[in-house]
C-alpha cells in the first residue's frame, strides 16, 4: 500500500503539471501524426484503451499494460488513411527476468508525393513527406494489482529537404481495483518531451496528452466496456467509449465512439457517422487477426488491419 501511495502521488503530480502546462500553452502542437492510433483492436474501440493490459498495442496506449503480456509477441499493423496516406506499425515484446516486459516498436506515416510549385503556381517538380517514431517500452508489475510502465521515443519528420526531430517519454499506470470485480483504472501522460531540431527556425511543441479511464467486464453479459478522457495540449477534452463483445470462443466484435467526431462534421452526407468505429477480431492458435473501420464523417473512412503472433 505504501508503494501504491507513493506511485499514485507521483503520477498525480505528473498529471497536474501536464494539465497546467496544457492550459497555459495556447500554441498549436506539431508532430500531429503522434495522435494516430496504431492497431485495429484499440482503434475499433475508439482508443478507449488506457486501462487495458496484456496487449502489445499498450506500447502506445499505456506502457503499464505490457506487464501482463505472457511470453513473446510480434505484431504488425497497416492503416489506409484518408487522402491515401499510408501508415504502419510493427512491434515486438518479451519478458526479462526481474525487470518486466520489454517492447520495441516503429510507427511510420507516408504522406506520398506532392507537386512542387513556385509562387506563381508553376510546377517545379515533385517532393515527398513522411514521419516515423521509434519506441522502447517497459511494463512492470509492482504489486498484485498495480502495473506501471514507461516509454522513450525518438520522433522524426521530413518534408522535402527539410526535417525536424524530437525526443519524448510516456508514463502510465493501471490498477486492478480489488473490491470491484473485473474493474480496471488507468492513467497516463504521453509525449512528454521536446523538439531537438526544427524544419526551419521555430521548433514545434509536442502534442502532450493526458489520459484517464476505466474498464469493466460485465458479470452476466459477454461484454467489456471502457471509457476514457484525454486532453491534448492544444485541444479540448475528448471522451472515448468502447466495447468488446465476445461472440464465440476467440471471436470478438468491437464498437466505439469518440467525441472528436463532432469536429469532423461539416454538414455533408455521412457526417452522422463521424466518430464511430467498429471492428472484428479472431484468434486461432497463436495467430490473431483484427480489423477496424473508423469514420471521419464526410472526409472518409480509416481501415486498419493487424496481425499478431505469440511465440
């Protein structure tokens, strides 16, 4: 209990400092691709994943969740973004005795090829743009019910011949509440860091994000639901709700909604679905396949596919 009290105090301190900084900083943050979810399972639940554990995508959503992964896991995901942007995620995790569960991952976003023009609109040629970040994470069980985790990230973006880099860390905690059956609480601070180089002169701020949430598995229905709230440094508080239904043994249906969808409504056909997501997951032996579809309203849909293998 003493360890939990100390950790809770430290976590609350980080959250308080982060929220204060976010409130005082009105500058729009850069490195926007850091806000893109990896993984079909958590994306189908609209990112309401901060209190889930045992999934390799916890590298992004809460590194504390890595602590309950069993054995070794490798995973890869592909995202077909709007405007034909392409994104991918690959990760590997294994346990180290007396340390916890380590994981490494790489995320990339390819924005494709663009026309280069002069001030008068005359075409000069073509150029490319893209981003990636590398993550190293550790999740550890501190007590029977308390998991903690941390990640270190190197971030890099390029636009033609220009580039910018940053370093950051994520901190997370998950607590399995002992007096409420199958109830989990999660909290995390993400993208806590700084830019080390700029595209030209001014360094972009990182999209600092504070997330708090909980999940509960129902006793008499095959459903686990999750609710989380997050606050980016330059945006309003967002509410994310997700649910995972067990349709049959090793087959799941997932649904989600993000309040961010209201910002994607422009009064056009398809707006009524903005913020909604759904997906399907299947496990066969050591192989897991997941798919998700997320609506950006009239802008379009995001398709994600994930494949994982447990050694």
